[in-house]
C-alpha cells in the first residue's frame, strides 16, 4: 500500500475501528457503526446518484423511441444528448459515489484483514488505546475473520433488491421496427438483474466475513435509501423534472 493511501484512508479507518472496538468490544457492531458513518457522510452524494439512476431509468422508453426514429448513429447521438440536456439528466451522475466508495471498500478490506493481528498497531494515533487483541467473533458465534457463506448470500440478495427497484414492468412490445432491439435490451437488463447478485455472492465467498458484512450492510442501507426516495414525492425547486421518483399506478 502506498503512503498516501495509508495516511488518507487506511490509517483513519483502522483507528476508527480500534477506537470503536475499545468502546464496544464486538467487531460486528463496530462494522455496523462504521457503515452508518460512511453512509451518512456520503448521503447527499448517494441521493443525487440514486435520483440520476432513476431519471435515466425513466428515460428508457424515450431513448427507445429515439432508436426507432433515427437510424443514423450521429443523429441518434445528438438527439440522445439533447434529451439528456432537456431533462437535466447526467448519464454518468451515478458513477461518482461508486468511484468514491471503491477505495473506501479496499481500505476496509485491508483493515479487517490486519485488525485481528498486532502487525499494524504502530499506526494507532496517540489518543487511541491499543487493545490486547481483537476478538473476531460477533454475537458470540459469527467469525468475521473467516469466509461466511451466509453473509455472502445476504449481500447477493440485497444487491438483487436494490437492482430490482429500477426494473419496470412493461407490456410486451409488438412486432415492428425497433421492437427487436428494445426487447433485446430488456432481456440484457433482466440478465444483469440476476448476474450482479450472483457475482456478489461468489466474490463474497472469497472475502473475510467482516468485509462481506460491510458489503451487505452498505448495499442494504443504499437499497433502503432508494426505497425512501422512490416513495417520496419530490417537487424540484427549479421547476425542472429530474425524473419521476414515484411510480404512479
């Protein structure tokens, strides 16, 4: 690990974990608190990301219409960007929180690998007491230092629930111009709906239980945030519709 990465991310998270463990000697509870702190810090950014994803999802029918209408790729690209601009949708607006969370996830991975040994206690701040050892057991029976298939399943299911919220039920497309492409896109979206949770499960089977627990809790809290936003009717202050957040039935 580079010095910059250690100083900016690894060391603060490591000290945060040790400091919380000194107060609450259960590593599972510590991971839960760390997850809540990270999610609260990223809440404004995550909210914008979720709204951007929802807005992009709501534009899919109009994007499909553009594909039917324009066969010229250059014209299609221009009309697509015009549509994004008209609805103030940034197609890359949902990427920033993911890019920010990735190094945090990597740092937490190394912290939870090192925290059960005394190898990195030299990185403790002067005001953080050094514990004799860190017990990897949570609730008395969950070993978070080892691979945990149950937590991998939970992470996969939470990933599925989060992705499922963006799926829309739509009547089958009648045969005609562009219908084949649209139906193929719907099929690909459906495949991704199942592919990501399965991939999450198998990756979880290679990680320490503590990291998988963080992944599960982080995804679950994001899904709950999505659920809250999708069921909350928002009235944009600038009069521009960012995307329908509530699916009206």
